[in-house]
């Protein structure tokens, strides 16, 4: 319990609380262990909980009527997430949460944690700031889907994966790249083949080599005339 209380102290939402209140929240937390690719909660279920990733990674997915998936968020060690019913009674979950690696998660029911949060204006303010940040992230996803070509979205993903390196391992499958860009594996493959044809990247079985970073950045903004989805 002391270990959990210490973890909470590092989060802005809980740092404003008194030490005894953090200990109380630590005692109320339910720890759950998950294997890789295990469901935490399904879209459509009522889930009035606050989630803290103690270890591992939890991904949030939206499913389309034709069976395609879009990964809309990823929560890593030290991050918080909440169900829609945490704020609105009986509101269904808009996303499905799945672990992408073995994970340890702390859960609080709304009725347990809300009385502590509402007594502290600073904690509530930090919670609001976190919600605003998440809304901005969602806005970026919507902007990508609405205004950028598939090629532009794939180019952004490649640069995000590479960060400042020109060579990066192929750590994502084509299907995983498709769920992160809101398209199909065939469209991802087609975009990367065209990037290679334009001399923007080189592809091996295990690595990507970015040979024209500026060209990929232009693809993000313009799509260079490649077809939209």
C-alpha cells in the first residue's frame, strides 16, 4: 500500500492531496494483472472506474461497422484513464481497452474516489487539465482522418516511430500500423511502397531507413496527390 501511495504522489492529480488521503486511496485501489492482448473493458459496457497503469501498456480502440479498428489512445506506465460512466451515470464505454503487453493496473470505483477529489480544488483542476490534454489528442486524430490522406497518416506514423533516428526497427506489423492510421493493411503497404519508390524510405525485413525526412514531412501536410481513403 505504501508503494501505491508513493506512485500517486508522482501524479499531478493526486499530488495536491494530503498524505493520509493518498494512503486512503491506495487502500481502496484494486490491483489487476493482465496478460498481453487481454481485454480490460469492452466498448458499450458501463464502467464507472478510474484506471492507473502501474506497469505495461493499455490501448484504446474504436471499431467500425465493417470490422476495422482504430487505435485512438495508448496509456503507458504512470498514466490515468477513466470510463465515461465515471462522470455520467450509465454512460457506455466509447472504446475497448486492451493490453498490448503484460500489464499491472490499479482501478478505483467512482463512488470510492470521488469524495476525495471533490474536497480538493487543485486535484480537480489537475484532472480538468488532463481531460483537456486528452481532448486535444483526440482532436488531432479527427483532423488526421478528416483532412489528411492515408499516405500523410502513414508518413506521420513512420516519423513518430523513428523520432530522431534515421534507422528504426519494424516493431509494428502492417495490421498494427493500419489500426494506428485508420486504414487497411493494404493501403499501408501501398503507401510505403510508394514512399520507397519516391526515395523517401528504404525497407528491409527488420528495419525502416528514412532517407528523406523532409519529403515525409511534406507528405504529412500535402499527401503529394496520393489517393485518400
